[in-house]
């Protein structure tokens, strides 16, 4: 019974955590929509186009969710080495996603420095950096479950929490990507 209560508390905690993150990301997006609505022209004169690397970022995070799902399906308690291989690939894809985001930021950095396009660039940076910081947290979580899987100490519940968070970040990225494509 105690394990059942612990599991229910963990699920509730995860739901509340994801709800709070949803509020954070939604508020950020609404803020950008307000800035966009109040701007005389959008994008502003001289604003660069969105970096093409955002498409690669999208492919990477989708692929990482797929490899995580594949590892999840192959997981069995006490014998997680096959799952660990998929989790390791997921980690590598997540790190490549972050490295690609740095390249995307470098592409738009000059617009951030220019007064005429600073708000435009700030809007881009706000969403993408906020997301990347949470991805970094996801990488830590994935690294922990990967090590535990290799040592045959991973539980299905632990893997489930990490996978839920990672898939949440994938969905958030897809919403951010769509918003960027529409507004920028």
C-alpha cells in the first residue's frame, strides 16, 4: 500500500510540475504575441529571417523522442542494457539539439545587438533559450536513467518520469517552432 501511495504521489507531482511548466511557456508565448500585436511592423525592417537550423533542431528532438520511446518499449526491470543503448542515443541527440540551438542563436545574435530589431531577436531568444534550459535539465534526467539502466537499477517508474518530461519538451518545442514560423 505504501508503494502505491508513493507512486500516486509521484504521478501527481509530475502532473503539477508539467502544469507549472506549461504555464511558464504559455505565458512567454502570450507575451510575445502581445509584443507582436503592438508592433507597428513585424518583423521589423532589417530583421533577418529565422535560422534554417531550426528545422534541424525540430528533426533532432523528434528523433530523440522516437529513440526514447524505442528504449522505453524494450525496457524490463533488472535487464535494461538494451534500453540503455537507446537512452544513450537519445542523450546524444539531445546534446546535438543543444549544440544546433547555439548555432541558431549565433545566426540571430547580430539582430539582438541592433536597436531596430532587438525586440524581435529578444522574442526569439526568450522562447528558444527558455526551452534549451529545460532541455538541459532533461539531458541530466536522461543521463541518470541511462546510467541506472546500464547498472540494472532503473525502475519503470523512473524511466516513465524521464520519458514523460522529455516528450513534454518535444511537444513544447513543436509549439514554439510553429509559433516562430507563423510570427517570424
